[in-house]
C-alpha cells in the first residue's frame, strides 16, 4: 500500500513536495538535475490538503555516476 509524504528542505525547485512512498520509514530518493536528492523520515507530521502526512527532511545529494 502506497503512502503520501511531504518533503522539506533540499532544492527549492523540486517539482513535487508531496510524493508517494511504498514503505514508510525508508529513505526517499528523488531524481533531480542529474543527481538524487535524499530525504529521511522525521517524527513530525504536517497537515495538508491530502491529510496529515509524514515529514521527510532532506539530508544529502548524490550525483549519478556515468
């Protein structure tokens, strides 16, 4: 079952701040501008138009190896 979460931090130009994850608690990796933005779950929740969602916070960026 998929769950929606909200993303905080990272690049301001991320196309989406609400994303779907398959397994809550696992890190989220978003492909963005030739690399990946990594987000980790926090204990916080945020009220949105989609309901109360888990908050994932940005913690690093990795580049795609060529």
